[in-house]
């Protein structure tokens, strides 16, 4: 079965065709990141405007070697995300479903991230499993028993981990998006230089919190600036602060994920979302867990439509295009 996936939940405009849930036939992603880098974050109105421009060209490129009417179904992200952005993808998918008379499968963006590790992977995740979805907008932990059957164990109470990386990068004057920039600096730093807090790491629940860590980082940088001759962090200090911050975030993510996996007695952990590309996170999960840790290829860690098409294949529940609507605030 060939499924056309469409993803427009944030600033990416993406379309892909995936066969039988794992075989990638086409995958196109257009991003307005260069515009958001100038403002230090995603501006919803700009994102939606750029997606309106990009949607048709992205679809044309995706289907260049395929006849669109030969796809068997259409899948689209309906939420969560930015409402203006979601509407671009949802209304496009509904139109194609009507014109081509194809089944339409609405897909939860967060569930899509769980399926990213199934794309072009020699080893498929086995159920039951624990999934950690960690991105700029969400940090969620799930116990997944089977396709379409899961329990939400916990999530962030304030900032998402990816958002914390963005804010840390801004504090250090590194730019946007923060995750890759913090990781780059951290490679040349010592993570033991500064002892930053690991919020909620010892609580018995599976929730996360990063607002306190962000405040601690702000206070640390302010103190270092005051003690500096030119009131500016040295390159070495920036690397050490970045490494210490990254270690604190990773420690909290790994601790609760490992505990959830052990308590649920599962042998597989799946990592999804933009922060899934973080090398330190992947290394620490693998060194701390005796089972299988499944991570997506970097190109599938970020938002993409291939994971949406894959999720639709394994959870094939078509809905009339008349009943599919964008929902920005839905969680699961």
C-alpha cells in the first residue's frame, strides 16, 4: 500500500510517499527556518504564510515520479501544532481525498514521531515498548502496547526539552535553533564544570520540568559575565556551560525513560522528535539500557511527512474528509 503523507504542524512543509509503512518512495521537506533564525523562534503567521506558498510545489516534487492518483490513501497531521500551519496541510489533504476519491487518515503528530524509527531501518521496534517523544514543543513519555494502544505516562509541566535548548542557546548568544548549536559547543566542553539542577529527576512520576533549569542557567551566565573582565563569556566558558546544560537535560530524560521501561518490563525504547538527533541522549540511553534503543535517522527525527504516512499504514483508520479538522491543542 502506497500512502501519501502530508505534514505542516510547525514551520516545515512536507510530503512523502511510503509503501507498506517502511519503504520510502519519495520524501520532500521545505522549511522556513532561515526566516525564523532571524527572529530567534518560529513566528506562526510567517510559518503559515510560507507553507501556503510551498505546499503545491512540495507536492509536485513529491509526486514527480509517481502518479498521484495511484497512491492508495492520504495521511495528514491534524494536530497538535500551530493552527494556521495545520490548516494548510489538512485542507490540502481533504481536497486531494475528495478529488482523487482516496481514503483519508488523520494522524496525531506526536504518534507520528513514534513511527519515524521504522523508516529505512533494518530492525523494527517490537511491542511492547516505551516511547520518549522529545522536541521543541513536547516532551512526552508513553507506554505503547501495540499499534493504536498506548498509555500516556507523563510529560513536561512547563518548557519542552527542545524549547529549553532554544532558550539556553539564546542566553549564550548562539542563535536558533538551539539544540544543534548547544550540542556543537558541548562537544568541546566539560560537562562537569558547572553543577546545574536536574529538576524532578527523583520524583516518582514520569513528568519533566525545565523552567527551573533555564533559570539556573540564566543566573550562572549572569554571574560568570559579572566576574569576567569584559563582562562576556570566553569561548571555553561557553562550551563548558553548554556541556553542563546538555548533561542536565539528558540526565533527566534518560533517568525517567529507563525507569519507565523497567517498571513496564519492556525490552524496547523508541526515541522520537527533533531532540532525538542529540548524540549524547542516544549514547546515554544505550549505555543505560540493556534492551534495544530504536532511534530515527537524523532526517526523520525532525518533522517530516514520511513518519505520518508510516503511522497511517500501521493505524489504518480512514475518516470521511468532511469529518477531518485541524486541532492545534490536542495531545493524544
